C-alpha cells in the first residue's frame, strides 16, 4: 500500500520493486534498483525517510522516521544495504554497504558506518556511532560514541546509562514518564495520520499505466530482476554467516 501522509507522497524509482502488501507512507524516497519485500513498513512521521540505490528491505522489516516541534529523527539508508527480516530501524543513519540482520534494531540518532554488520538480534542503541567496518555480534548491544559492544548479560548496565525518554521524547525522567510519553505520542500519531490517503498505482507513479490486451501477460523483467536480487542476497547472507562462524572459531582457538 502506498500512502500519502501529511501532504507528502512517496517517491519510488521506476526500477524499484515494492511488494503488494508492503506499506510505504509519506515523505519516503526509494532509490534505483531497490527491493522492498512482503510485509515491510516504511513510514515517515515528521521527517524524511530515504533508501539508497540497490538496497534490499526484507520481509516484515519496519523503518520509521520521526519528528515533532522540538526534535527530528530522519532515517537514511545508503546504497547496497541489506535490512533483514523483522529488522527495526527508527530515526537513524545506515551508511552504504551495511548489513542489518534479521531481528536487529537500530534506534534514534544512531549512525551505522559503511560496511558495518549487525548480526541476528543485535541492538544499536540511541545516539550510538559504529565506525565503518565494525561488527555487532548476535544479540549484543552497541552503545556510545564511538560504540562499545556489550554482551547480553550486561544489558542492565547499558539501560542504567540510557536517557531514552529525554533523548527520544524530550521528556524529563520521572515516575510517570512512560505514561506521559504514551499520551503525547498517541496524540501526535492521531493528528499526523488523520488525513492519510492510500494512492492508486497511477497516482503514485505519476502517469496512468498502459492498458494490456486481454490475455496478454505482464512483462517478466520485474519478476526476474527481483528473483535475481533475492538469490544473490541469500548467497551473500550464507557467505557472511560462514565467515563470521570461522572468525568466532578462530577467536576461541586463539584467545
């Protein structure tokens, strides 16, 4: 579903593929040769959301930008990135060539450098910067500028250092800050999305589609291209996992 939101329509390059049940809403730009797969959600809520060329957004990934009167968190993803199934990115920057694996999360104000990999279930927390070529291991937490990588058992230590509601919602810490954040955010979302309008394919492309004669098959190029992207992506995923496993085995042998 392609949606106009807050007076902004998505801009989708003609060569990009967006699955029929993906959602693209508002001030979103999707670059040349991208593939946005089934169930993915890309929504701009008060700040732009930009996806660079030849980037893959896999099934059920959620990408959000956000911004109000006091704070803005645009989301920018560079060229030739892979964002895995169920990944969650909000108000962050992911530079070209990065790999965000299934279930990984990248939060407001974070910067993931060029070529960085965030493995399965990894977390890049608010305001964190990972330099180019870095790696966040499975279920580990990156926090700080520059990032320090914490194992899962040190999550409470990271939590104690966060200023999440101050840095994301511009609310001072208090016993009821969670309730205040929910109330303010609900009001913002109701207002922001009040006039959302799904767009027909002709509206979002800028021109009416050419009619096909009865029985004529659609052009095969898009399907073939997407299959090629997915095949190459799966090979790359397997190769990256193999290299990581080899590195971990070597680290265990040579502490």
